[in-house]
C-alpha cells in the first residue's frame, strides 16, 4: 500500500515556504486560495441574456401557439342568424327539430352550442339563443 501526504498551505498567517512544493511561488498560491468569483458587467449581461432567452421563447410559443384557435373562429357577422328565446320546457333537441326538420338534430344542436358558446346542451327558460341559418 502507498500513501500520499499533503500538507496544507497556511492561509492568513506568515508565508509557509516550508510547505510549498519546489517551483511554486508561495505568494501566488496564497492569492489563489483567497480568490473568489467576480462577475463583471459584461458577465452579468451575458448571464441575464442567457436566462431571459428560454423565458422569452416559452412566452412567445404560448402567445403564437394560441393563434390557431383564434383564427378558426368565425367572423362575428350576424348574417344568416336568427334568435330565439327559450320557453319553459323547451330543449335543444326540440329547437333543433323545429328549425331544421330535415336535418340530423345532433348536428344542429352542435352548431347551436358552438354559436352560443355552450358547454353542454342544458338551456334555461328565458335564455336567448342564436340559431344557425338552415337551408
């Protein structure tokens, strides 16, 4: 077995020339021990830019990624729309059958829900609904 002995360099005391290996300057070693990381102005700018780039890319992807959903929305023109106030006991199925008897009521209900921003097919008496134009 072999062992390696390391003797520490005295820091803050008198120069420890005895413990410094040959060929090394004791003053230089002491300065290396006391050195600390110092960030220059340019380093702070670079570090800030490197941290800001991923945040900016993420924010832009969220904003630009939602553009497809906004682009698919129909224009808010009222051309071809009629309105109906829901009576007591009426359902979307009954409304769909009355406005488009020849069409599939499920498709008409889906269109009514899309036009009015409804999450489900439940309607309340007195609720005003936009109805699609039926050929």
